[in-house]
């Protein structure tokens, strides 16, 4: 692969002057689930936390081979880092204390992506349905204790209101038996509608009971968070069967998502998607049914002007994945089962995928050094170009065509946050986003969204439609497949793409709501437990979170979290660390070729950093290998 630093020049000047002054289209209504009269300014920051796995049965000093429930062993007071034990309540309580003291007044909303109970891994102490409900209620009350309105919180006969939105979702362990989630309404959707009553907008309660999904406006009239129920996409859920058949809840969920994104587009709003199980799809691991992945990737491509980003948990690994719209086959019924091996094998398989990303032509780096505006597509006009210039332009244009233009719109990105449960070290993430043009917008109010009436979903859901319109924005491979056999039409409505005159969305070009970067926090439990054992800290020791890394540091060097920034990072991670030619005298220009020698290139430092960060800085055996 050619050096990905060529990409830096290619993308450097491709940011468009996108209009940022959208106005809310809804009208104010009485706040639901949010404290009345609050007009807090938008901070441009939110918290993503996932996989708490609280365990009331955890015993410090117990055996790590017995779920930290029995026997004697090294289980620490705040958790058994690097094991399969779940989180003691001491870790959970201290985490909420840290959030209240350090983040409470600096974030706009919380994305809480599931698995809020212990695993069912102790045969002597099996879980119960009541335990699952009680642990989720316990965590819900923790959020209310931080973000509930003070005056209301102290009044026992009044339901607490939230000062900022907290958005939950189902994890595969939040149900019983784990992984198995039947079509709704079911006992879980009904009970969780009560447990999460302060977090689900009143007008979304019926939707949630029906299928466990809902939408919340976190910046009124401007930005919504869509909570997906990924249990209906999850390949391990044997109670359902993908997203192709209209009788399946996965089909219904995808149709609901399509309509939600259509409504948001009509209101000139943006959306963030969140769920528990991410859409992993590699040679070593597949999380979703293939038919669900196909629709999801197509939806992300067609609504790329609406979707800001998507956020998941479940895998306990800090990483990201690229969805490639060129892999979409709208007539696909392939099952696509693959083997599931170790976490490192999975990360290696991602790297293998990224090594196949399109490479830029070698001469782009030279032109970027000279200040050429490589992202400006107007540069590819043939007028007044010599043959050499035209050849370069063709190479650049060919590369841009492969990645979906100067903003890499062929791809979408899913971010996977590491867990709070200390399979490695406990962690949480704070994400910053662009608030340009939002100075006069306050969160904490709800707006009616009625640009498309409530009957739309029912009408679309029952229709078997051909594509809504000819889609000139689809990648050439998909369009060619569609044109080849027009008699073949998918058994679902294909969303319309963005308008041909629409600027790139916030996921692709830096503008209002574009993700700018994140700070990954972790707590080094090993160090803390050593200090407690040495008497340097007493039993009342407090747990602190420290910065593990930021995305704009010297390693990742990400100026923002747009798709093309992740494309660049993926390509850098995938670069081969094999031998390369180096000149013996680096100061001698035009040195004799005999002075050149093969020198083994050091291991790719970006790949090593990616691996270390995937495991939250925890020392993992054989990581160097």
C-alpha cells in the first residue's frame, strides 16, 4: 500500500462551506421526561458509557475462577481487572461519583449502550428476571440521582424530571435467557418501558413497547438520538430470523429506522444512532444477520446527509469499523456465517480489511507538498493541462471515484466503545461535537415532530415497493447491478439519496454536529489495588479516571472524526511494516544506488497503538507478537 500520508494532502482542502444555519421546524410543547424551564446552553459534548455489568454478589478477595463469588483469591475491591468477573457495586458507585463531580455540568446528553446486569456465568447462583429488572432500575436511579431536577428529586410523590437526556438501549444480557429477544410487545419491552420511564419520551412509549426502539431529540429541532434494538439484528438471537421477511421484527425495525431518518431529513435535522451490538463483519467475526447488515449499510449510505455517527458497545474492545456501501447487494439472501476466534484475531481481520482500501496514486504526495488543492474536484477539469497533468488528474479522479468522492462517501463508520466492566480496565468516553450556529439553541425542551404524519410508518411498512427514485448517488457497482436486471427489485423500499445539490453531511464535512474528537478515560485498577495493599490508600479510597488518549494526539493525529479521517487512520493502521529501501546517506541527494540497502522497517507503531488501546491499555500477553 502506498503511504497513507498521501491522503493527508488529498483531503486537506476538501471541506465545503456547508450552510450551518438550520432552523427548528417543530413547535415547542410541554417537556416530557425533562425538567421544565431549563434552557441550558449546548456544550458540544456527550458521554458514551457501556457494559456496566453490575454484580451484587461480587466479593473482594474471592477466586477469579469462580466468578468472584466464591472461594479465596485475588479479586480486588474495585474489580478483578483482566478477568471475566463482573463489576462490584463499589466500581459502579465510584464511577457515578466521578461522573457527577467531573462531567455533570459539561455534557449535553448520555448514551448508555446496554448490558446493565451481571452475566449468567455462575451455575450455583443463576440469574433471575427480577434481578435483571432490579439492576437496571438501580442504574436508572443512579442517572436520576445525578441529572434529576433537584427540587423534584426531593419530592417523593412526583416523577423525577431529567436535566439532560439519558438514552438507554437493550443489551444481550439485559434479557433472559441472554441473547434471546422475542418479537414485541413482550414482557421485557413492557417492564423496561416502566424502568426507563424517565428516559423515553412520552410520545415514544408505544413505539418502545412495540419493539424496544425509540427516538429522543437531544438538541430540539436540530439533533436526535435513535436508540436501536440490536437484538433483532443480532445473529445469536435464535428467536428471530434477520431483516428480509416482513413477518420478522428485524424487517419492521429497519422500516421504522428508514421512516425516522426520512422524517428527520424532512425537518432538516441530524441523527446519531446507538445500540448495543455493533455491525461487525469480518473474516473472523460477524455480529449481525447478513440481511440486517445489508439494509443498515444501505440506509447509512442513502441517509449520509442525516446520520452524524453511530455508537455501540458489547465487544469490550475499543475500536471502529467501516461499512462499505460497495458491499451492499440489495437482493442478497446470503447467510454469511463465519468463524469467531480470539479478540486479537478479530482485530487482525479488521486490519486485513483495511489493507485492501483503495490506495492513492503515488504522485499525490508531491502535489500536496506544493500546496495543490487535491480535494477540490474543480481541479479535474481538462482545460489547459499538458499530458502529464491530465494523467495525474485521471489518477486522482480514479482514486476519488473509488472512495466515493473527496469526502469518502462510499463508507460509513461505527464507533465501538470499551466497557466499564473491567475485562481489561474500566473505561468511559467523552465525545466532542461541533456547535457552530447553535449558540441560541438550548437543550432540555422537547419539540413536536409532525412534518410527516404518524400514519406514514404503517403505510410504508405494508408496502412492497420498488426503489423510490433513480439514485445517481449510489456507488457505480450498486448502480450497475441495478441497471443490469431491472426486473429484479428488492422486497423493500430503498430510501432516496440526498439531493444532488445537498452539501456533504456532518459525518463527512466539518459543520454543526460533526464529531470533532473524543477523550478516552480509564481507571488503572492494578495501580489502585497495589496502593491499597501497600497501605498508601485506606479502605475509603476513591477511584479516579484518567485520560488514556485523545484522538488528536501525536499517534492518531485526527483533526476530526469525519469518515475520511477514519479512512486515513484505517489505512495507516493497515500499512505494511515489511522491508523498505533506505538510502545509506540520507543527506546525499542522488546517492549511488549501491549505497541503498534493505532495512527491516520497525513494527507499524499506529497498529501497535491501536492494539494497545483496543485493550484499554491493559498489559496483554503476546501483544508484541
